[in-house]
C-alpha cells in the first residue's frame, strides 16, 4: 500500500527551479532512500513533503489524500515527522524539554513506555535528560532529533542526512537504529549523501541529479549497477 507519494513535483526558490517534476512513492513498512550529490534537491523534496515549501506544480499525497498546501504542523499531526538537515534541536533547552516539544502537538503527556523506548534505542540519552542539548556530541544530538520526531508517533519519518558529520562508529549506530525503528513499524524516507550506508539499509532507492530522479529501483539492483558504483560508491 502506498503511504506517501509525490507526483510531478516542481519546486523553486524565486527564479531557481530546484525540482523539475519528480515522482516518488513510499509504501507502508518500507525504508526508501533518496540519494544524490550536494545540491541535487533532496532537502527541497523533504521540505515540500512536510509542508515547509509550496510546489509550483504537482502534488504530495499521504494515505491517498492530497496534502499539498497543508500547514506543516497539521502534516505532522497527520503522521509525517521530519528530522531536518542540521537536526534542528534547541541547544539552550534540556534533552527532556526538546522531547516534550516533540510531543507538543499531542494532547497527552509523554508516556513512561515511550521514554523507555527512546532509552532502549539510545541508552545514552537517559543520562543526558537534564543536560542542555547544546552540550551533546553531534551523534547524541542526532539521536535526540530522531527521538523528538518519534514523539509525534509518526507513520512516516523523514530523515535528512542523519549521518552527516558523524564519526564512523556513530554512523553505524544511527543506521542500526533506523532499521530498528522501521522494524517496529515506522515507514522511513531517508535522504543521504552516504550512498553506501543508505543503499545497504533501505529496501528501495531513488537517485537524484540536479532536481530530477534519474534512477529508481530495489537497493539490491542499485548496489549492483555500474553507473551507481562509479558515481556514488567510489568505484
Ligand atoms: N533557500 C534557498 N534559496 C535558493 N536556492 C536554494 C535554497 N535552498 C536550496 N537551494 C538550491 O536548490 C537546489 C537544491 O538544494 P537542496 O534541496 O538543498 O539539495 P540537497 O539537499 O540535495 O543538497 C540547489 O541548487 C540549491 O542551491
Ligand atoms: Mg540537503
């Protein structure tokens, strides 16, 4: 079942067109990755899905219903949660306060079981709850950003470059958790420049170049493709 889809999406910044009519779909239960070089249009795609940018043309559908033009907080409430590039956490608030902000759109308080889930995914956050988020390492901030996004109980999680700038061991941790969150039932659209990790983690992938989708396939096929090996996998 298709959970999230975009059709013929054209998005620009003033005179600059960043997306030239892209199509993609994410089915329930999948991890789908969107890979491509810097400037390809990956962030623009996620920001349009989550309602932060308005397309000039085309539409975004969630559970079959058009959500183009719907306000970002409403889209979050509908079940799409976005972990932005650069993480977007509040450095001067504590870890606990950042998590509470993630739950802000809900009417109920964060349940103990949800804290337990977060601490099972990321044990280190338990020790950091009272610390200001700005004092966390880059990897811990990414853990917090993902945890905060989970507080709105999303059906789909949009992740924008979660491994960017992290040490190799932390990259492994983040990708392991992405698989765990997916295994627990959350559908994931993962934007990455780390094509190798993204392709070994996801089920299907889209390859984006200068605002266009140039390839779409099962990740197994993409990993075996000479074109992908040459352009994105260093050989
Ligand atoms: N705020 C902006 N104003 C003008 N151009 C932008 C802005 N953000 C992105 N762009 C341009 O849109 C294109 C796609 O950018 P982006 O979606 O950030 O790519 P990616 O996330 O794949 O690196 C690039 O050419 C970039 O320079
Ligand atoms: Mg980007």
